C-alpha cells in the first residue's frame, strides 16, 4: 500500500529515466566492444590491399611517352605613353607530344628529360582609350621543346604517389617569322628561341602493366619574345608594347 499517493508519479518517472540510462549505457558498451573487435579486421583489410608491380619505376633509367593539352598566354607590358592597351582575348587549347627519359639517382628524386613538340595559338586585341582598335593579332606557335626537370617524389600510398616538379625548358618556335607576310593581317612577329622556368605537381598511378601520371604545370618565359621591328603598314602594334613574355599552362598524361 502506498503511504503517499502523490509520490507515486515521481517515483515512476525516476525509475523510467534510470532504465533508459542503463539501457543507453549497455548499448554504448556493446557498440564500443563491436568497434574494438572490428578494428583489427578493418586494418588488416587495408594492409591486404594488393600493390601493383613497380619494377619499371625502380630502374635507374626508364622511358615512356607523354601526351597533353596546353593553353598559351602572354604577359604584356605596354608603353605608358602609347595610349594603347592589349590583352590575350581567348585561351585556345593546344597539343603537346613528348618522349619521357627518366633517370633515378635516389629513391625520392628523378631527373627527367622530355624532348617533344607543342602547338598552340594566342589572339591579342588592342584598345585605344578603351575602344577596340585594329585587327585581332593571331599568333601561332609550333615549338620544339627540350625540358630538363627535377622530380621530387613523396611516399607511395598503395598504388599512387604524389610529387612536385620544376626546372628549365628551352623552346624553339618553328612558326616564328623572319619577315612580315603581306597576305595576312598580322603585324607582329615573335622571336624563335626562348628559355622558360617551369613548376608543377602531379600524381603517379601504378597500374598492373605500366605507370600513368597526371601532371599540371606552369611555364613562364624568361625573355621578351617580341621582335621590335614594326611593320610599316601598322607600326602601332609593335611600338605600343614594351615587352611580351610567353606563359604556357600544360596538363600532361605520361605513360611509363
């Protein structure tokens, strides 16, 4: 018999919360025990992931080929007193094809030589007092290129390995003109030879029979590539530019 009926709801409520708390504690303990039991299995499954063979990557010298896409740009500096401004108005995709020669002096360092060819185009518009002036200058380039690069590799993670890359590249533009072409409305000429410094990053993917590498790289020209000899028909194009340095962005796919 209950001595105080008013106490009954309070006691019932307290008992209910005690049961809930104990049940919650038991569930938490069981979940923790289950996780502890599963953890070794999960770790073992991770360690058991098979690694593809990388003997080709561990040789002192190995070869491959590369294909990629580029966009070519210019860093323009204008003559302040000319009254003109100019800009590259469209970044059109170009093509890169290279042969890969890789020398491995140490585990995490490679020296790479990738001679090849690249093709691209840059379109420049000129403005006088903010208004479009003259013809769009279409400057095409067909480069022979000879990059010598240093590749600093990270640790291999299963079947992939990140890396950083940088170095110098000598490019020779076969499309550079010695004289102006009277049949075209192009009033600028580019020097043929230039040196570039390059920097980028990529990831090596170790596949069963070869290594696939995806690499993004920036390439900046060191010298002014504009021939400062204006076409007498429209000398304003050349005379308004102080310097013209080449800049190229490259996305490459290496097969080794």
